[in-house]
């Protein structure tokens, strides 16, 4: 006889079900995708920016350098997304400021991908450390050297097919095509149980020579390399009942980058610096405190080396200061938290010399409850005070414009559990949020019905259907547009994973979305991303020192214009993608050396992530990593 | 694979599936990395491709290192193949190819062994000129291929082999090469230090 237990959970966790990657532990309300270090390696992720390809949802890039992850179905640069914050990037609890006009320059983050231990993706609005990440969050956790000295080095090189080869001096010659790398990174560190120190340095290089880009953006330099390099330092210490991390990093990016907000490529020099501290400590009694404080600075200047045609015009300095404190206290079976987040963002146009800035204070209240069969969180009431100030070069006159807005997010969940020997649940939730009127006004609501069932230990399937409604006020640049952008979105997602043995891991996820009663602009913006996506992976280690991987990424075509520009011809539509990758990893010398050979897009299917973007053809990448001792 | 004929696809499929099936059915006879076979080959390019309308292939040389893998045999090979121009205004061309190969092996009799497998690698084409350099003199591209070989000799010591490989270089105008080789090889036990590294 099937015994059913039904529980009602009211939860404030502003998250959605993540159906890509590994489904969550049973009963976890915050449904998230976790990519482990092993999965990152097997997928051939050799730059932080490449995480964007595998986070689920829809990722877009034009040149392979600036990426954008879009969990809400609206591509960066599209009108409904203008003025909205990007997907939040958090490294070791510290918020990053890696956005440049809608594109995330993830490679300028103050860590190398080889330092990353795991990636946790929350593909929907989430309250984190007192701040609202309304378009989702990607959280990176770095590894820590804990046992004496350690030195590591990595090298990576790859090449796309389609070069002219020996025909370059014959009538059969064609333009050169992209190459990947040489990417180099090194790390030296020392750690004990109580503290650790690491110094890392990296140098990444990638060519942007796709004929499509050259023709469209008039970048006539055939050897258009974009480089990223810089050092980083990480210090960690165990104290006050918790762990504390100090992270410093500096990077410089030279070369072409696509600016989603402007719809063009520019050759720029970017300087990026980050200094931050984060950690936890025990408060009185069972209270614990999570904190972080960071400051990021960025300088963007036109590249002084580039040709006049390709040189950029974007120039500014930007700084981002952010601090948050979150206090958590268990009360019975509940955990209550209150958080305070303060941030200041300032931009100084280099030409005028003035600064403009904005600061906000947010208060967050949250309580969560965990029982044997369920876990959830409840209640969000958020009041945000916000002000803007400008300072002229000579007068230093500041103008303070206080504003206030309320943000609400809630989740209602009904949980049913089948007999003890199996696991299944049905979850229904609805949430909504409004953001500050100082931003383009945006309201959003979504309902989702999900089901997951564990078939055997290590095997589970999950399906969910969603309906979302978005209403977005026009940005300043489009005040003349007729009314608000509004529209519904229907979605269906399914995922399955199976780990029949420690040596074999299989994952597959499918997602489909479609506009539903949307205004014309909103409909067009939604059509600029594919409507269907399937992501599958098989990782098989037949012996201890060998791992074989098969990765499949299928995506439907997309036809809409992300910029709302009807002049863009449909012939520029992004074709359907059928990408298949094979990877072989072999460890040598008692696992001190790891060599990897990747054949990416082995069937040479059209692989493009943006309708204006480069086509990434069949390519082979060879990498090696050395770890001592 | 665009541009590849049905016949070539069938050839690849037959070689790969046969090799894999033989390996799986036969199992692994030698311990991984227990022996090392070093061989030197004289090679010839027998292909008829657009490349051969511009350059005439000359005899080449290849060196190869082969060791038992967890399944089948793994090899690392370097192949040097010079080309002379058909037209006098063309530059001399040299091709240097590095390949990683996997083969299934089956001993047919005490003296005869058959091998078949696949390879992936990287071809570098280098132009030779005495003139002042005003352009890129080196071009490189990925390649893949299949190969079969007949090996004459005991399971240890010297051996002689005949082999043929069909390679495809993924340049914008694909290059298809048919490389025939005659090789002399010598099989030794893998030195312990090298085996430590390989394992």
C-alpha cells in the first residue's frame, strides 16, 4: 500500500527548477545545477568563459570571448533586457563586476579555470547575501591547497579546421581561420589545515578571424588575436569558527570584443582589478554570520595598436564596491536570516572626467525549514533604498536622489513523497518580483509544475512545465517605443541522470520554450534565442587513469532579432546546432600529469551562438597539466 | 562529414568497426605499456588529389613508437614527406605530420600479425624559399585517418611490416592522402622508469 505524505511548504527561495546537469538532492528547495571539477575537465572547459556553454538555459557569444547566459529567455542586447542586471557572478562568496554592455568577460575574473573546484548555477532570480540576483546566479568555488607546497602548470592549444594549408599560393587559397591558444597558467601554493596561500598567473590567447565577423564588423586584421593575462593571489585562514578568504586579481584584455549593448565589435584594452574578502564566523550561540566585501575597478580604453577601422570608441572607468552581512540563526526546525547589502557603482566617462554613481541598501528577511523529507525557505520582504549622485570635474557638486522600492519574492510548494524505497515529488510554485522604478520597470511572474522520481539509486528523471509573464518598461534609449514590452512564455524541461557505477555517469537534459501572447518586440526578442535545447554527456572511465567523454549539444534555430532591428535579414538566422564532442583524458606519472585530447564539433555542424556570430567549426584541442608534488 | 564520399565513409566505418570488434572479442593479451615497439618507415604518397596537381610527392620517412594500450595498441608517429612543385613558379613544400594512432592487433599465425585502426593528428606544411620572407611560410591543419598493416615477425625482436593509411587533412579544400609504408621495427620491454611515467 502506498503511503503518501503531503506537506505544504511556503518558501521564499526565488529559484526555479534546474533541469540541466545533476538534479538536486531530494527535498532541496533551491534547485540548482552543480558542475564538478571532473565534469568541467571532461567537458574541455579550459577558460572561465566556457562555463557559459554548459550552464543550461541559452548562452550566446559572437566572438567566443564575451559570453552571455540567459536564463529568462531574453538575450543580452535585446530591448526587454536593457538596463537589467546581468547574471550575477560570484567567486568564493565575492560578487564580481564582469559585465561590459551586456556581455560577461568571464576570463577577466581573478581566477584561472584550473583553480575552480565547482560551479553552482541558479538559473533564476535568487536572493544571495542580501542582494537580488534577478536574472540568476553563477557561483564559482575555488580549490584550496591544504597539504604543504603545491605547484601546478597547464598548457593548452587548439586549432579549427578550414585553414588554407598548402593551397595558400594557389587559386584554391582561402582566408585563415581561428586558432585557440596558446593558453598557459601556473599556480604555486602552500597550505596547512589552518591557512593557505596561492599565487596564480595566466595568459590566454584566441584569434578572431572568422570571415563572417570580418565582413560584418569590418575588422580587416586577419591576425586579430585577443589576449587575456594577469596574476591573482588567494589567501585563506581558519579563524573565529569559520573560513575567511582574501582574493586579489588583476587582468588585462587586449583585442576585439563584441559589445552586446551596441551590437558591434570594438578593439579595446580593458584593465580589471579585484580585491575582496569573504567568509563566515560564529556569532553568539547558534548564530552564524556570512560576510563579504569587495571592490572592483575597470578601465576601458580604445586599443592603441589596432587599425583605425577596428579601434573602439568605448572609454570609461568603472568601480564597483560591494559589501554584505548575513546573519543566520536556527529557531527550532527553521533557520532565520537577515542580510544587509550595500553597494556603490560608479562610472566616469574618461572624456568628461565626471563620476556618476549609485548606491543601494537592501534588507532581506528569510527563514528556512528542513525536515526529514523536505526543506524550504519562507518570507522575503525587501526594502531597497537607492540614490544616485554625480560629481562634476570642477565643481564636485553631488546630487542625491533617494528612491525606495519594494521587492517581493515568494514560493509555495506542495510536496508529496511516495514509499520509502522510492522517491517522487510534485512541486508547484509561483513567484513574482518587482524591481526599483529607477531601473526600467520590470515585473515578472512565473509558475512552474515539476515532478521528479528516483528510479534506482543514482538514477533519476525530472520533468517540469513553466509559464512566465514579463512586463518591461522601455529603456531610456527607447522612450519612443510604443508602450511597454510584455509577453508570456511557455516552457517544458526534462532531465535524467544515471550513475550505474562509479566509472560511468550519464546526464541528459532537454528544454523548450515558446512565446505566448507576447507583444511584437517581446516575441521577436524571445525568438532570438533557440526554442529547444538538448544537452547530454556520457563520462566513462574504463580504468583508473583513462576517461572517455561524449558530449552532445543540440539546439534549435533562432530567427528573431535580439536588437529589435527588422532590417536584419532572416538569412542571418542562427542555424540549428548539432554539436558532438569527444574527449580522451589520460593520466601519467602517478597522476602527476594529465593529458587531454578533445575533438569538438566533430561532425562539423554549424555551431553559432548568435546570429551575428562566428561559426565554430570542427576543432581539436590538446592540453596538458602537471601537478607537483 | 561534408565532402566525404559514401565509399570513403564505408571504408572508415569498416576499418573502425572491425578493429574495435576484433579488440573487444580478443581482449588484451599484453599488459598495458609493457613493451615498446620502435619502427622506422619509408613512405610514399599515392593519392590523386588537387594537392598533387600542384606538388609531386617524394619518398618520405616516418618513425613510430607503439605500446600495448588498455585495449589494442597505441602509437605516436612522426612523418616527414617532401613535395616538389609541378609548376616552376611554385614553392617547394614539406609536410610534417604528427599522429596519435590506435590499432587493434590480431596474430594470424606465429609469424604474421594483422593490425587495423584509426589516427588523429596535425599536419604542418612548410614552404621552402630562398627569397626574402614576405608571407607566412608555415600552415598547419588537423587530420584524421584509418590504417591497416601486415606485420611479419615474432612477437619479440625484429619485425617487418607493410601498411597503408588513408588520411584526410581538414583544410578548406580537403586533402586526401593514401600513404603506403614499409617499416622495420624492434620490440623491447618498456624501461621501468618510462613505464612509471606512462602508467
